[in-house]
C-alpha cells in the first residue's frame, strides 16, 4: 500500500495537517479517536467516507514517520 494515495497535506486544509484525501479528517483525529477507545466500527459509522484502506494508510504513514524519525523523542 502506498499511503501517499490516501494521506495528503494542503496548507489550505487544517493548516497543512496530514488528512485523509478528499476529506477534512486529519490523521491526528483518527489516532486520537483510537487512543481514547473508539473502535474501527465507531469511526466508520461516524465518518462514512472513510474506508478500511484509508485507516490502513494512517498507520502506514505513521510507521514511515517513525522510521524517518519524524517524531518527538521521549525524555527519560
């Protein structure tokens, strides 16, 4: 899967935050929902434009960011 087919950044949409292509749904929002206990089913019911592939793209994007050290290191 190429996450670039599903995740985009446009400075005119959410000040350039990565979003699901064709929506104003940010990667950050998807991760926040999952982190507070939302299930995939809940996300798809609330955001019917999202697909399973879009959700997989969020994780592929996040994985690549971590691989390229585009994250904030944790201090001990």
